[in-house]
């Protein structure tokens, strides 16, 4: 059994959306992320060698249109995670799963299997659903109200945990899952369960996350606001006898000089953004999701085009490290990192920024 890095101390660093075409950046530049399997496994081995903690994928079923059809090409996350766990030694790899599209008994078995493959390094990111066009594309009913979405998600996860924990065969007749007979799941995950991530913005979602997740995943747009938000979430979890940490996501453009970094941002966004895909993404967030605060979303068009609205880490290694330290000081437990091209840009980040974070004592 290996250590699951999501259960240890230190400020967590991971990557986000490498299984999706163009990663987190709806740009038209030729060098944008291709999301092929070969690119993903190459990156995973780099991350593993550098001591990065985790990889987190996005489960996506249709793209956002535009000239690039942003996220039109996506590797399915459970099989992606299985392959990466088999290809690495220490990295935690999450599977991102939509509750409505995946039966919990099947997911319980799949997560237990990939955790065996990784000798205890798997994780589960639970998505209760927000992107209605994806549900329409699969012919699945989409609940407009958050109460139904998260009521379903709660029973879905309760059933998964029952499968993992039960020593005896059991029956289940719930609100959403009925007539389950003689169920028992073996093997369980290596440690009996796995780290859970959930991104939630609505009151119902945050009630679910503080009741079930180890990490709540949320944007960090205004760090003063984030600090207050973290205190509230931790208080909500503590009232339930739980300790929940908060993660965010960031986008990195790190270069030897600030001018080089800013010039690259100008090239990626001002000269080459896929604005049609960016605007479609923003419209869907307004229509169906509360992950981003709606009072700030309209201001974020440039940030959406650069890194899907992630916290900007732009500049020299000193500046990028200082930005990550600010996230730590705000009370966040970690952040994902995205790059326009992960394999080409991560080595410089690893060589220059990671030592600065270690020197600051957060890694």
C-alpha cells in the first residue's frame, strides 16, 4: 500500500482538465493542449517525479462549440484514472463521475478496482450535475432544482458507501434506488474508502459537500471573499463533526520575465481566443450552475478565455510562487494548476517554482 497524498499534510498541488481537449484554455493557437493519452501519461510521469499530489479530470460529454469545439474531445475519466494509476507510483488520481449517468453499485466496484491498481491512490470527484445540454445529449432527465439533484446524489453516495462497508449482503429500497437485493461489494477500496472532492456553489450543494466530501472545490476570484467563504464552510462542516478542506483552481503562465508571460497571455487570449466557445461556457454557467458567483461571472470573460476562470498565476517564478503563497494564506488547502500546454510548460514550473514553495514552507 502506498500513501495517498491527499491524506497527508502540506499545500496540495494538482492538475486539472488534462483529459479534455484544450485543457482549461479555449484558444485557437496550434500549440494548445491536445489531451491525447500519450500526452496525459507523459505528463503524469512528470508530475509523479516532481512530487505533485494529484490529477483531477473533468467529465465532459459534449463540447462548447466555436472553432475549436472546446472540450469536444475528452478521455473518459474512470478508464483514464485506471491507466494513469498503473503508470505512476505516488500520484493520487481522481475519477470524476456524474451521479445521474452512472449507477452507484457499478461506480463502487470501479473505484475499488482502480484503488487496487494504484495501491490506495484513487480518488472520487462527485458531480451532481449542472450542464443540461449534456443530459439532453444522453437522453437523461435533468432536475432543474438543486434539492432533487443533491437528494439523488446523497442517496447515490450513501449506497456506494454501503457497498464498500457492508460485511453482509443487504437489500436497498430508497427514494431513487429501489428493489436492490442481496448486494455486497468486494473488494473494497484499499483503506475502506477514498478521498472525495465535490464542487458546489448552491446552499444544497454546500450542505452535501460539507456532509460528505474531504475537499470542497471552488473558484478563488476575490481572496478576501474566499477567506470568509472558507471560514463559513469549515464552520458548517464542524457543526456536523467533520473537517472539510477547500481547494481551488489556478492557471499558470510562468516565464523568466513578466513581459514574456504577459506577451504570451496576449497571444493566447487577445489574438487567438475562441470567443464563441468562451461565451457559450459563460452562458451555461449563468443558466445552470452556481459554482461561479454570478455577480462576478460577467466580469470574468478574459479569465474564462485564459484558464476557465482559474486564479491567474502570471509572471516570473517569484511572482507565481507569491500567488500560490497568497492562496495558502487565504486558508485554501491546495490548488490545481493548468497550463496552455502542460507538458511543455510544467518542467519550468517544477524547476523554478516548486523550490520557492518548499523554501516558503508550504510544500
